[in-house]
């Protein structure tokens, strides 16, 4: 049991509502920030219990920012804890947070869990997260729940939206196809971690990958013989290309 789960289990203060398996994930990706002057943002204040948990976990130099649409949450502010009231779906509100929060090292999206809320929050704030920071979106099971706009393989869910991140991260290897370009995402994301109901993105400045070789080869390279059918297809393809060039004069 890690310190977060221990705090949760022994909690008699403000209400905290979390899935049990989340604590291992939190500790795996957040532990390196303990004892630092981390700036954490959590969407979804609820009763304020998790903000108190983060304050205890990260230590006295941490600054914790909570975001919620419920105006009553404002009274849950405390030492090291500041709360902003606004609509997570409102892009102008999300952009305004960049003027109020000096920086973001960790962003947790535990807000309203609708598809538009999750996508808007990612699109407006991901680039503002520190270059070595962490983005975590939780309760992704709502991508499968119709009440929240979800559904299996349904277009527009956050799950389907985020599957594109895999291609973006690997864009270095697809440039020749002309269909996928290297972007700021490609240059700033070190890893994607999918868990039950959670996506974690760890940021780190990334340069174009390159391969290396060491040692001395001892045996010749082996090239498996081409199957007759594959060889025939290749010859037919080349012949069609030759005839096409001849007929067009190119």
C-alpha cells in the first residue's frame, strides 16, 4: 500500500471518491514530484478531499489548484490550495486559467467526464503543461457510457480521439508517406500509458530518433526467398507500370 492509498484508507476528513486501482497509477507517475515546488491542477473539486490528499502527498512546497463549476467549492480553499470556478467545457474559461496559474506540472482531469469537456480541456491546456510534466485523464469509462456521450467505437469519444496520439507520437517514422507530419506533440511526448479508465501522458523534449550499431557481424545477412506468388505479383505490377508510362508517353 503506497502513501496515497494509506492516506485515503485512513481519511476521516473531507470526502474522497476514487477507484481503488487509481492509487498505484498516481504513485507510479507522480512520486518523482514529491518534495518539490510542484504546481498541480485538478479538475473536479467535489468535496475537496482529494486536494487535501495531494497537499499531504506532495509536501509543503506544492501549490494545488482545483477547478470546479460549483461556486460553493470556493470555500474549500486552504493553505497551498486555490480554487477557480468555471465551466470546463468553456474554452475561453480554460484559456483564462493560463493567466492565473503560473505553470502546470501535473494536470488531472477528474471533472465532468463528458466527451467535450475532456477534449476541450486537453486541447486548451496540454501544451501549457511543463515540458517534463504529466497529463492524466481519468474515468475514461464514460467513453463507453451513452449518458456521457460515449459508446463502443463511437466517433467523438475521448477514447477514440486519444487513439490518434499513438500515430502522432510515431510520426517520425511516417513522414515519407506524406500523410502524417511531425508536430509539437511528436516533439514533446515521451510516452503514453493506458490503464483501465485512465490515460497518462508523460512529456519530455524529444529529438528525432536514430538507431546505432555496435560490435562486429559474424554471419552474412539472410534474405528469405520470395514466394512464387509474390514474385509474380511484383512482375505484373512492374509490367503494368511500364505499359502505363509507355501509353502516356512518360
